[in-house]
C-alpha cells in the first residue's frame, strides 16, 4: 500500500509531501495509527505550529512523529528526508 507523509504549517505556511510503498498488514497499520494518532489538526489554535499528517487509502490522520515506534522509524525518517514543497 502507498502511504503519504504531509507536513504543513509553520511560521511561513508551507505544505510538503513524500510518499512510499509499504507492505504493512491491516492490523499492523491499525496498531501504528493508534500509537501515533494525535488530536491536533491544522485547525488547532496553536500559532505557527508544524503538523504532520499520514495519508493512507485516501484517509488523512494527524500524527505525532515523536511517537513513531522503533520498527517504523526507518520508513518515516526516509519520508522526512524526501519531503518536497508542494505549496507555499
């Protein structure tokens, strides 16, 4: 399945994206999402904050990159390195 990491917000609101193919099972994906999902969204009142969104199967989930489990860190580190500007 294809996943997409989206980074948005900041002092200068910039949107960045990167995607990758993964071979995670549905159970593994559900477990990962339950661990990294956050209630913060780009509509939160925190000024100039940077938000991360994981897009899977057309669904966008706000996530906390600091909560990524050890076994998934390599894929997310690679996605962070590949983030490219989509919109200023």
